[in-house]
């Protein structure tokens, strides 16, 4: 039974040893341990607040990034719209110039055709007149080759002139 219940002397010395160890620990170990724990707690708190601050900054940067991206999209859309309008205006201007040039060329061609037509008609009239004169000349030569025919023609002209 002695093994199960300790003696009074053993309990006394164990209590004295515990109190000495407790005193030494409180005097030399508790303060540095508590100081280290407090420093550790402060560093963890500062790391958490820095992480929270970084998280807030990241959210701010993300919001600013989204804002810049939206502005860039708007500017891109505006540039594309302006470029499309400029291209359409350029195409429309070129189309109008082409139509005007085509109308001008058609007018010039019509005038040229009309001039050629007039020239051809004048040429035909000139050739017809020349041909008529040549025919009349041949007829007159044949008729005037005979002296009696010449006298008859002259008398006929004279009678026509006096009658008129």
C-alpha cells in the first residue's frame, strides 16, 4: 500500500520543488514567454490588417481596372464607329464622283455623237450636192454638145426668164 499512497515527506518536498520551479518560471520564463506571445499576437494582428488592407487595395485596383477597361471599350467603339462613318462617307463621295464623272462622260459622248451626226449629214449633203452638180454638168454637156440643142435650151431659158 505504500506504493500507492505517497508519504508526507515526499509530498512536502514535491510541493517545495513545485513552488521553486513555479517561482523561477514566473520570475525568469513567464515574462519572456508572455512577451514573445504578445509580440507574436501583435505580428499576426499586423499581418492580418496588412492582408485586409491589401485585399481592399486589390478590390480598389480591380474596380479601377474595370473602369479603365469600360472606358477603353467605349473609346474602341467610338473609334470603330468613326472609322465606319468615315469609310461610308468616303465610299459615298467616291460613288457620287463616279456618277458625276459617268454623267459627264455620257454628256460628252452624246455631244460627240451629235457632232459626228451633223458632220455626217453635212458630208452627205455636200456629196449629194456635188453629185447633183456633176450629174447636171454631164446632162448639160450632152445636151450642149449639139448646136441646135444649145439654141433650143437658150431660147427656153429666155422664154422662162421673160415669163417670170
